C-alpha cells in the first residue's frame, strides 16, 4: 500500500504533495499557477486568517462567484481547519442567494471577481454575515496573514456544504466530510482501474460550477491525485479548447449538452486533442449519435458518472468498454457501482427487487453525506440507521 492510499483529508493531501513535489503545479487559473508548496502555504494562511477572525471548526463561510483559483484556495484552507465552505450558485436570484447564506449562518461571505455589487445588493438581508470580503481583499488577506499553528480537521469533520433543491421545497444543505470526498479513493486504487491511474503530466479541467459536486468534486479529484487543476471560471467552448491546447488538460467532466456545444463550435475541428485521455460526463445519458461524433472528434475514452450531491457525486460508472458507438444495452444504463459502493433497488417496503424490476435506488458507501444541515427530519427520512441513503 502506498502512502497516498492512507491519506483521508485535505490537510494530509496538501502537506503530502507539498513535501514530495513542492515545485510541481497544483492549481492554475489561466496563467496564474500555484505550486504545491505555494498552495500549502496559502491554504495554511487561509486557515490562520479564519482563526484570527474568530472562526473555529464547524463554523461556516460562503462563496458567491464563479469558479476561481481563489475559491479553491479558500475552500482548501478552510477545510484544513474544519471550517465549512458553502459555495452558492451565482446564477440564483438575489432572494435565493440570501436564503442559502442565511441558512448556513455563515459569518463571512467571500465574493469572486465581479460579484461585489451582487453581494452589496443583499447585504441588508444578511444579518448574520459579519464581513463581505472581495477577491482583491481576500488575496491580500492571504498574503498578509502570518501562519499560525492549528489543529487539522479529521476524516469525519464537515468541510463542505452543497445546496440541492431536490424536487420540492427550499434547497437543503448536504453536509460533506473529508471521508465523504476522499474515502472511495483507496478502493478505486486497489481495483487498479485504468482511469484511476494518473500519469505525471496529467491536468484535470474544472469547468462545471463550483456550487455543484461536478465542479468542486473535480478540484478534489486533482488534490487526491496530486495533479494540476486547471480552473475555468465558467464553461465556454473557447475556454475548453484553450484548456486542452494551451494548458495540457488530459481529462475533464462535462454534461452532454455542453459536449454538443463543443462539436457545433467552428473552432472545434482545428484543436489538437492528442493529449486528451478521458471525457467524463454526467447529469444525463449520452445520445448514441453524440457519442459517435465525440469519439471521432476527440479520440478520448468516455466514462459516464452517476451520482448525486448526497453521495458526494459518483457512485456508479459506465466504463469506456461499454461505450459502443454501434450501441448496446448497457448504453442505456448508469453503469455499475464503483469500488467501495453498495447499491440495491427496493420496493416501497424496502424489499430488494430482482433484476429488471422498477424500484428505488439505495446507496451505502463512505461517500454518503453526514446529513442535511439543520434538517433532522429530512435527514432521518433519507438516511437509514444501517447506513443507506434513499435517492
């Protein structure tokens, strides 16, 4: 077993990679690159700044903005301390943003570039927020705060809270821990699946919104693998093409509708995709004709990821071998459980259903959330005493 297989928290991963690959690239937004040593120093200063502001383990901070290397630096630093980061969807209406920030009881709201006015417009509706810190101020805080000793968050401490609307009612905050984010890495490595292995030069693109597990989860994947995350503020075809051609991206996550947008863009045929290894997609199955066109254009292997916020993302995967451009029955499925995950289909009385019978999917794994924030009844109706999550 390698030392990396024993790591289970942001603090452990970041200090590990900083020790063994200090000058290697850890994260970038456009040409702004942080090495692992710089990321370790910057995230330690974030933790120190939060301590200086009076925050302790279990407190919440919120982010309003697009994807940003600043967001991930703040998130990782807070996670090292056990302060919970709550990224808020920037496309939400002001009243929806205010509801989420108030629900978290966040004492600090960080804003990404271009979101100072949006935050100022709802400031009077945020009675619990003590500070609104803009991007320039946040970078200055990181640069100016002397690092101090802190007790790192443990495997089962909450570090991330993502809001999921479900189908009815107000959005619910799914609370996720270090173990939720990293616990499936070891069984995945033990299973020796090709897509779980990373070459030294690899780069993962983070283009999906950070308020969703498909965005923040990709940043987490890069930390776990010890490879560079190339952060894109928001999806656009040109940004993806640049990430592949200029910044050496070898794998990324995307939704099929965005994949279609890439193919329809006039620049698409002229991009060099020779370094691209894996395209991971989710949120919907891929139409067969779209798969055919994508395989021909990009030459990468395709993986379908299936999961939900409450399971910290992927719990089932349709592997490359099942992506047949001629079509097959498995193309209609969500794949099979990833290593370390148990799945069952049940009837209304939780009786296990045989194959090909409709029922409710239930999931048990180390990636199941800690619960819904301040919603004990919703948590109890979703999570069973023996560790299953109802979907």
